[in-house]
């Protein structure tokens, strides 16, 4: 794939710098699907736990969100989750990627950052 990102040589200093790296670590559609599942499931679980005031189970929200995403990284993308180095930006990136997928903007963003062939290879179709 053209313009394949690699682990940054230096620490990134803004979300704007981080975003291309983050999206590059989520090139494969199956991996992104696991991220989306984790995002939706963890948010639904959070709402349920707040409504039922089941505070002791709140750590399960992290498992529900990160579990599927990390499966995508370790077994599909075969890379290290950005969460380990950039936890807050990674969370923001996850929501931005999910929003862009829902609104049909993700293919264009993949093309913009990595070229049209990269977005096709990543499984993004109109």
C-alpha cells in the first residue's frame, strides 16, 4: 500500500499529527468493524450500567470497548494498539473513525491520506 504509516519516530504532539498514524493502523475493514462493535457495545453497556446504578460493573465498559478492538489489532492488523502510547487520542480517533464511517466520509479520508488504491485495498467501497 502506498504511504504506509509506521510507528512515529518521535512523540506526536497533536491530534492532527496523530490522526493519519491512527487511521493507518486501522486499514483493514474487519479490524475497523471490531472497533465499531466495541464502540457501540461499550456505550450501550455504559448507559445500562448508569441507569441500573451498577457502579461495580463499570470496568466491564473498558473490556467491552477495548476487547474487540485489540483482537482486531493483534490478529487482523497485526500491529500494536495506539492506546498503549496515546490513550486519549486513540479514544478520540476511534470515535472520529466511527463517525466518518457512519457519515460515508471514511473512504474519502483513506484516499486523501493514503491514495485511492489504499482505500480500495482496505475494503472501503461506495
